[in-house]
C-alpha cells in the first residue's frame, strides 16, 4: 500500500459491533483518534438508517452514512439524502409471494420503517437486534398499494436453514437481473435495487469527497462486504469472517470481540 488512507468505511454487525451488538470499546477509541488525524470515517451497513444512526452519533460521524447496502446514502447530521434507490412494487409482490409459499417470515422497509403482516419470532428477533419498532399491517401488499408513502427500499426473507438457499436460487433465476441480492447474515436473504450496493454507495460518496478508491480502507466481515473489498484500495476482513470472505481481503485482523477494527486502524493509519 502506497497511498495514504483518506476515507474509512466500516461495516457494523460483526465488525464495529461486538457479539452483544454494542460498539467495541477499542474500536470506538480508534475511530476517534483516526478522525482527529483528519481521516474521514463513515458506516457502510445493511441496517436501516435509524438503526445505524445511534452508532454514528456515538462515534461523532459527520459524513453521509451508506445504509440499506447502499440503497440509501443519508447525512446523520442534516438528514439530507444523497441517494435513494427503491424497489419496484412488482418485484416486492413477487418476493412476498415466494416467501409466503416457503412459509418464511419477511420484512419490508418503507421510509425507514419496518413493516410486517405476520409477526413471527424471527421478525421480533430482528427488530430487537436492530433496536427498531416493528409495524404490523393487515396485508403488506395492500398496504404498499394503497397506504405506503413510497415504494419499499428493501425486502428481507428470514430463515435459518438450507431452504433459504433454494429460495435465493429461485429469486436469482427469476429476477436476478433486476435486483441486487445479498446476505448480511446466513439467515437473512436481502433484496434491494439493482442500482445499489455498498461499493456503489462508497463510490458515490468518495467521488463527492474527491477521494480515489486507492485512498479508501474498508473493514467488514460478511459476503455483503465483498463488493467493497474489490472497490477499495485496502480491504480488511475481520477474524470472525467466513473463510471465503477472509480469502478476498488484503489483510485479516482479530475478531469483532477482540479489537479487530482497532488493530486495522492502528496498523494502517495511526502508526503511519
């Protein structure tokens, strides 16, 4: 690595956050010191904006946040939206129908709110982990057609088992050319606009800041981080990342419970 790092993009779950979904204390201190050194820091997460916002505030981040896997880029201070890419209703209708046939719980996200029409334990666990309210409607498709203020930004099917792989395969065959499909966790099948990804969000933000890809470091732990890994000049994988993710990083650090983020920020920014 020859270029100095000017921008750091950090994933949340499994990266900045420990296993209790709290900010890892060494990471928090390292982010503070990195910003004091003049390096810019943002979050790049699949989470909702409202779910990422408390962490951004705790870290005193001022840059727009890349949320919903890049489908939304929004400033945590002003609330200004830099970019938003929504899912056409026809695609959401297809996804809801397939999830219902499989009997999987699912989440639909509209205007940074989480909606369901059948509350299952998986929906409750998701809302608890994300620390966001869960809104129940009688019928999700009826709500989207008649009452929702705009089209959804994300759809998630929730299931812990191999049947989710089969659903993903079906979705990819049917509409894979029209959407972006990813996993933040093995049991979340997440679908957003084809025009969105963490890498695309990061590219837009970096261009706005006048920063080149080679001046960017990204840190992540899952498959939804791989496009960022390929875009940035320096890609760091957490020690808790799957082997296939670690294999595509330039460098691997300790786990999210063992100070991995602080290790990376110290090695590539604070000690240089």
